[in-house]
C-alpha cells in the first residue's frame, strides 16, 4: 500500500506532465491546419500502419479514409507538399500490435514518436534504419525487447534518439553507432550495453552530442586508464545506476568545457572526489549521491560557482564541510546527508541566500545553530538535520525568515521547550522532531495549527499532554507520538466529534500513559493502515467495532491489560500483515486466524492464551514470525508447519526492488514498524531488518507430543525456540537441513535419543540449548557443536563427549577425570574454546549483520521491496519533483 501510494504519486506526475504536453500539442495543431491535402501514398501507408496496430482506446478513430490524413490525430504534414513529416503516436495513446513496414513509404517523415505504448516485448523493427529523413526517433518506454538493430546506425540525419526505459534491450556492440553523425540527444537508459567495452570512445566521437543518458546500462567501467576523453559539446551526462567499482577517472577533467549536468549517482564509485571534477567549471548540477566515496570533500569544489544543485549524500565522506561552499552563491539544493562529516557547519554556508534545500542529516556535525544562522535563508523549504549532534538554540519568540515545507530534526537537541516558532510555518507538510529533548505540555495552538501538515513525528520526547487536547486536521496522515507522556482515557481522543473527518493512516501512540477501554469509535478511523497502542494502560476487551479498520496492515495492542476473546470482526481486516497482542490477558487463538493469509508477523506471547495451537495457523503461508511463547497452550505442535512457505522456500522477491531515483530529494520514509522479538535469548528491536527474520517461538507453554519431523522442511528458519514445554520423542533427524538456523533452544523438555548428526551441518548456529532433556549418546563431533559451552548440554545424564566433562567410553572417562588441582586450568581452556566459538559466530554475524542491515536500511530509504512495503510507510515529496524535473523511474 505504501509502495503503491508512492508509485501513484510518481505516475500521477508523469501523467500530469504528459497530459499538459499533449493538450498543448493538440491546441497547436488546431491552429495550424493547412489547406494542402495529404499525399495519397502517405495516406495508404498510414492506413496500413493502422491495420497492424491494436488501438483499444480508439485513439486512431480520426484516421479514416474519407478524411484528409493531415487532419488525423498525431499526423503532421508539410503545408506545401502535403507529405507527412511528423507522427506523434506517443503516450497517452496506448497503442500496441505490429508496426507495419509501410512506414518506409513516408519518405519525408522526420519525427516519429512511439514512446509509452506497449509493443509487447517485440524487437525494434530494423526497417526504421531505412527512414533516412528521420531527425527525431523516440521509442522510449514502449516495451521493445531484444537486440537494438544495427540498421539504426544508417540514420545519418538523426539528431534525437531515445530508446530509454525499455527494460530488455541490449547490444552486442555499438560500432554501428558511429553512423549517427548528427546526433545531439542520445538516450539508451535501461538498455544492457555491457558487451561494448569501447562505448566511451564511440560516444565521445559524436561532434554535436549534447545530452547523453546511459542510466542503468550495466556498464562496469569508465575506463580510468584512458588519458583523454573529450565530448566536444556535451552538456548533460547521466551515467547513474551502473556499477563502476573504481575511482572517478582523471579524464573527467577534459570531458567537456560545456558540461552543465553530471549525474553519477548509485554507481559504486570509490575513492575521493578528484580534482578532475573542479575543471568542469560550467557545472550547474552535480550528483554523486549513493556511491562509496571516501576522504574529505575537497575545498576547491567551492570553485564550481555555477552550481545550483550539489548532491554528495549517502557516501563515506568525512572531515568538515568546506568553507569554500560559501562561494556557491547560486546553490539552491545542497545535500550532504548520510556521510561522516564532522566539525561545525561553516559560517559561510549560512550565507547561501538562494538555498531551498539543505540536507546535512546523518553526519557527525556538531555545534549550535541559532536564529542568526538562518537570517539569510529566506528561501529555505526543506531542512534535514536529523541524526547529527547539532543543537538548535533559538528564542521562543523567533520569527524565522523562511516557510518550511519539510523539517526533519530528529535526534538533535531542540527542547526542553516546545518550539513555538513552528507556529509561523504555514506550509509545513512534514515535521519530525522526534528524540529531540522536548518536554512539558504541547501548547494548545499546536493542535489547531492550520498548516498543510501531513506527517507529525514527536515520538521519543517527554511531552505531557492530555490526549483529548489532540486535534487533527484532515491533512494529517501520520501521527507518531510514541514514547511520551500523553495521558487520559483513549476514548476522549478517538471519539472526539471534531476529528471524525480525520484521514489518519498511521497512529503510533505506544509507550504513553493512555488509559481506559478501546472505545467504539473505530468507524471514524477507517483510513488507518498502521495502528500501535502498545505499552499503555488500556483495559477491557477488544471491541467488535475494530473490524471497521479494513485498511489496517498492522495492529499492535501489546503490553496493556486487554482481556477476553479476539473478536471475529477482525477477520474483515484482511490486509493485516502484523498482529502484536503480546503481554495482555487474552483467551484462545481463534480458528479464523487461518483466514488472515497476509499475516507475516503474529506475536501473541505472554498473553495467557489457553487451548490448542490451531492447525489453521499452517494456512498462513506468508508468516515469518510466529511467536506464541509464554502462554498456557497445550496439545501438540501442528504437524503441518511445512505449509508456511515463507519459512520453507527461498524468497523469490528479495531482489525485486522498485528503484527510485537515488537523490536525496526524492522520497522519504515517514514510518517504519519496529517489533521487539526475542532472538538468541535476548529481546531485540527489529525495524527494516525485520524482513530477514524467520522465527518460531513456542517456548514456555504446556505443549506435549513430539516435535513434528517435518519442521525440518522450514529450511529458511533462523530462530527456533521450543524450550520449556513437555515435548517428548527424538529431535527430528533432519533438523540439520534447516541450515540457516542461528539459534535453537529445545531445553527443558523430555526429549530423548541421540543428538542427530545432521546438526553438525548448521554452520550459522550461534546459540544452542539442549539442556535438561533425556538425550543420550555421544555429542556428534563438529567444530560447530563443540564450540558451545557444556551449559548447552547439561541436565542430560546420558549424554557424553566433548564439551561435556563426561567421556563416552571408560577410557575417555578416565582421561577427562582431572585432578582437583587442575580444574581451574581446564575451565580456562574450555572457556577459551567457547570464546573462540562464540567469537567466530558473533564476529561473523556482526559483519554480515551490519551489511545486511546497511543494505536494507539503504533500500528502505530509497527503494523498497515488495515484501517490506508493509513495514515501511513512505510518502513521496510533492512539490520538489516538479521543481527539479526529476527523471522518474520505476523499473524492476
Ligand atoms: C507553413 O509552414 C511554415 C513553417 O512550418 C510556416 O512558417 C507557414 O506559416 C506555414 N504556412 C501555412 C499556410 O500554414
Ligand atoms: C515523445 O513523447 C513523449 C511522451 O509524450 C514525450 O515525453 C517526448 O518528449 C516525445 N519525444 C520527442 C522527441 O518529442
Ligand atoms: C544499413 O546498416 C546495415 C547494418 O549496419 C548495413 O549492413 C547496410 O549496408 C546499411 N544500408 C545502407 C543503405 O547504408
Ligand atoms: C575538446 O574538443 C574541442 C573541439 O574539438 C576543443 O575546442 C576543446 O578544447 C577540447 N577540450 C580539451 C579539454 O581539450
Ligand atoms: C573529524 O574526523 C577526523 C577523522 O575522520 C578527525 O581526524 C578529526 O579530528 C575530526 N574533527 C573534528 C572537528 O571532530
Ligand atoms: C496547502 O496545500 C494546498 C494544496 O496543496 C495549497 O493550495 C495551499 O496553498 C497550501 N496552503 C498553504 C498555507 O501552504
Ligand atoms: C482549537 O480548536 C478548537 C475547535 O476548533 C477550539 O474549540 C479550541 O478552543 C481551539 N484551541 C485553541 C488553543 O486555539
Ligand atoms: C551435511 O550436508 C551435506 C550436503 O548438504 C550432506 O551431504 C551431508 O549428508 C550432511 N551431513 C549430515 C551429517 O547430515
Ligand atoms: C517506464 O516504462 C514503464 C512501462 O511502459 C512505465 O510504466 C513507466 O512509467 C516508465 N517510467 C518512466 C520513468 O518513464
């Protein structure tokens, strides 16, 4: 939902722009009707073309035999000769089918636009290469597939060629391109060009090339060894989203004296920002965002005085922000976020009076920012300073010179007083002042504030307010007041007459002092997608009326004093993917839970559930977290768990990210679910990395019977805890086929038999507890199983072998029976080994964990996987896109 919301915004923009474009185009046409009628030959050619095309929208209905073809929609003629010169068959026409070879008859055609149709993954017709009069050919986004025909190289008059956004085009080489001697605009984005290693030499030979777009072309080298590359008249170069994996080459210094825009984001560039960049002295737009650039930002970058847009965000740059940035007086958009920059923000930076966007968040910047600093920044609209060590120290009567649209100031010091200057911000739509040390009461004006606010995040402060004071205008979509001291009966908030028209989609009021029953006013909150009321003092039953929340993706009522049944009305909330009702006083797990097939996380721990675990739980094929621990559940473990395919099968989706433009401007995350899960014996908070968890925890219940053998089919499971039950029988023989298990706790049951040798195959295991069962025989020997402490095995009197002190044969027995005096040595020794084992395991996971986390976190910010869309609620920026004419992409 969140994903599609953002997507819709993007599509809306594309649509809006195209509609504006085509409307103005039709207007123009109406005024320039000529008296010369169209050539018969061209008319026949067009009628043949029409027959081959599929036209579900009947946009070609004006193309009829009895009308002058120069009057047909999308057709333009020369007003003297009547020959067809232009064909505008682009979006929003939505054509498909076959492009007839009759097109060649249009000998005077110089403009052909077929973009944004759907030609169903057919190849680009090679006869287009015989249409020698073409000057403009646009085949972008038209779903063409296959090899780009070499014949296109015959179009020596072509000035504009776009084949972009066709996802499956490729080339075997680009030598044929040298024939495009007139080319000015060349767009091959999304085509796979990796087979042509000399692409750079070929493209730099075009004498008139002015714009070159090679976004996402699978290019893997910028050929740093080349001494000299000179694109004579290049103005725009986009090489973003490739994987270069090397430094920015020196030849950039000769690239083109006319270069205005250079886009190199998300291209795995390494090393520092080299001096070669400083030579591009006309540069207005530079994006090096989301690479692996290191070292300091070079001071001479401040020489590029034409820069209006500079994006160095999401790299590993360190050191200070250069004070030379003060020379960049035209700068409108400056993004330095997510680096390791330190020191204070240089005073010169605050003099950039054209600045509209300043992103410095997620750095180690220090120092105090006061009202004096902002004096010149009257055009500032977007300010991102979150997660720095800055202190915003302004007077309570400060009247800022700017009107912000976006203010992200999380985890910096703002409080303790509530920032009253906000009251002056009339167009603010995003406010994040979480974790900023604000305490005391939120002033009355705050809730009545008549701005266009969409996102309010005041979480993790110490705001003490009566919950009935909260007022929500219908523009608010996200209200996050978690971890504060809001108090009062929750019904006084939920049932207020004045907020019945709310459009809230995210409400997180967890960890406050809210009291009373859940009320019957849920029908006024039907827009809710994420609801978290956990860790308050709520009482009573879950009301039937909560079934009205049909849009909910997550419902979290954990850690309250709610009792009774889970009402069947919740079945209607069929989008639910996360249910957390742990730490309450509930009764039985309803059978209809099996119908909630979108569930990914079901957390019902410590909530006094009785009765059986229903077999229906196995119908939850998307489930990744099943936490029923610490209840009074009895009976056996359902023997159908293997049907939970999300735990059994590899994740097919894991790489299917929507990729958004990697610029700091584009999109921001406004809410991320976090769930407390007990993994490896400790409670941990999972946020974006929740998508990696596969967990079953049924510990501390009264479960009996044996562990179903088929549990070992859950080959993607990472955490398994069945401890503290009455389970009997053997440990499933094939348990080792759950190779991803990191933690296995089967302790304090009545399991018997030997430890299956397959367990020695579980190479990721870092916690193992089999203690206090009736296991017997020798502990299988493997570096894995012996790396655990004896504690993992104790309480099984018939178990023997390393690491237990008890040997298995009488020989070993006597070997191991150490004299009292050397006990200390022995234990030192074993703890050394334990240390090694655990050290290896945690060390390994620390690295991979960090990588995983980093990757998902980055993706969460700029891309979001299908599967995590439920955890992450994203809102795309509204105004900026238009402002920046960003090239919007949504590719697979
Ligand atoms: C014919 O086209 C030319 C150039 O496109 C234009 O200047 C001229 O006004 C047009 N004549 C008529 C009669 O529309
Ligand atoms: C072709 O049409 C698309 C969609 O309307 C438009 O964005 C593009 O600029 C057009 N191409 C040319 C060369 O005019
Ligand atoms: C057009 O291009 C193809 C392939 O590059 C070539 O074989 C052919 O000779 C060219 N035709 C003409 C008329 O130039
Ligand atoms: C690149 O080529 C153009 C035209 O050939 C020339 O004017 C310019 O000086 C060259 N640039 C460099 C850095 O040599
Ligand atoms: C900034 O970080 C660098 C190391 O990355 C360190 O050498 C320098 O002292 C730091 N400067 C400040 C002002 O903290
Ligand atoms: C609020 O948003 C609407 C629509 O986006 C806009 O027309 C209006 O000017 C905005 N109001 C303010 C105070 O910015
Ligand atoms: C806020 O608005 C409500 C209803 O519109 C009104 O009753 C209340 O007095 C206002 N409070 C403040 C502090 O302006
Ligand atoms: C460990 O895994 C390998 C290959 O996956 C398999 O051949 C072997 O039998 C397994 N070992 C045990 C003891 O199950
Ligand atoms: C790319 O093409 C697809 C399919 O035609 C379309 O849905 C998408 O909007 C296009 N993206 C851009 C950025 O034009």
